[in-house]
C-alpha cells in the first residue's frame, strides 16, 4: 500500500507543470532576462534613497513573476546587483541579506511553483491562486523598500541617482517588455480559459525558448542540454518528496492523525485567531529545518482539515502557508536563498545574519497582515472574477 500510494502521488497529470515551470525558469535565468529587468528597475526606482537596494527588491519581484522560483530569482538577480551594491559602498552582509529575503517574493507571484503544489494538494483552483498572492507579494516588496530607504539614509552609502528621462524609461521598457509580457500571457490564458495550468507550463517553456534564443539571443543552443539536466535534477527531488508525501498522507489517514490533531486544536485553540497563531508558529518552526516544498507537502495534509473545521478560505490558507514557508529560505541553518546570496556576495553567514533582523521584521509584519486580513489574499481573485 505504501508503494502504491507513493506511485499514485506522482501520477496526476497536473504535476507535469512542475518540471516545465522549473525548466522555463532556468531558460529565463540564463537568457539575459534578469539583466534587462534589473536595468528596467534601475531606470524606474534608482533615484530613491537606498536606490540600489530598491532596485534589487523590484528586480526580484518582477523576475519572480517570470520564474516562480526563489532560488532562480536570487541567482539571476544577485549576480547582477551584488557587484554594483558593493561598489556603491553597501556592506557585503547587507547586500546578501537583502537579496536572500527579496528573492523569496517569487513564491507569492502568479507563476509560483509552491502555489502549483498547494493547488494539487488542496484541490483549490490554480486560476484563483495565481492572483491571490499578488497583493501580499507587493506588500512584501513595499516593506523591504522601506527598509532599503531607511538603510540608505541612515548609512549615507546610497543617496540615489538622477531621475531618468522619458527616453531612458521608454528604452528600458521596450527592452524588458518581452520578458515582462510572459506572466501576462500565462495568467491571462489561465483566467480566460484558453489553457490549463499544465498547458500554461508548456507555453512558458516555448515562450522562454523564443525570447532567450531568438529575441535576446543571449542563450545558445549548446546550453540547452545543461539547463534540461539542471531542471531534471530539481524536478526529480521535488517528485521524490511528492511521492513520499502521498504515502505519508495515506498513513496519516489510516492512523486518524488529522482527527486527533483536530481534537487537540479544539481544546487549545478555541477561536480562529488562536488557530492561525499556532498555524504560523508551527510553519515557521518547520521551515527552519525543511525547505518550503517538502515542508508544504508534509504540513498541508495535517493543517487543511483543521482550517476547514474553522471554516477558513482555502485560498487564504494557501497564501499564509506559502508566505510563512518562504521565510524558511533565508533562515539558518538550511536557507536556500541565504546560501546562494552568501556565495554571490562572498559573505559569511554570521555577517549576513546581523543584517537580516530589520528585513525579517518587515516580512514578519507582512505575514501577520496576510494572516489576519484575509482580504489581502482573496479580494483580487474575487474582483477579477466579478468583471
């Protein structure tokens, strides 16, 4: 039964979107898209105090809407902004800390891979989830921008550049336009019913190939096999965890773990706000030791029945879960974006951690807002559906 549950866990057709989206992210990360998005963000936001920090946050947000992967986001943007930030006078620790945190905004953007996995687990429409994380992602970006402006003014390392001319803004928009158009095409196609989430992943790959190979021409055919291999390794890891989680979900059901947890929660958390507080604490503790995708696959089967007991919106719960687990990517000891940023900035984990606190305070504040103000997650999908 365990073996059959394992195989059954990876059989659903919707999961074909996982390796396809991962490959599309690889294509765009290596195809010159990151460089053009950084230039676009610099032209628009580089004049602010702490301008390079603001550019880093906005670049990660925009590239996250294209890649859906925090690791790809951090690596693609970091290789471009870290040298510029260090040259401007930023400490390597702060540059790496900002990049590690900003890279996780990708998990809340419309093409988020964790959203795809959550949609599969919970049965929630990916069409709805694709828009649910947009306002929380923008709120996270604004919170980090506030920290960058404060840091720039306090240290005096970055007072901003001169404002860009309309001609410069138009040139940067035209250059980055094909890359920024990708999420619009994908999400628009899903919302209008032209294609399913699985089909949208295939379209993302075709679009990524066209933009990187034929429009920007920064990617050569000889690189494609290596990118396929990278995507295969990442996808295989994810699928292994999904299969094992399928077996664990069977065991949880047979042993009535969810029923027992529900009984315990009813005793401890008698009100929805108390459940949400426990939910956040458990996810944050779990995320310290486990990467977001495995953590979501392990915890969702346990917490979703409890959330339903309190009549909570499953879309809202999905966004809360993703926002919490995104924090795991920049908390020691196993933070994925933390180590990527540390390598790019050539900074030690101790040095980075000292600069993480104000950034983490900003993201924790946003997580609490998302948790206790469900409208941040549910308003935009409902508004679009009503049009």
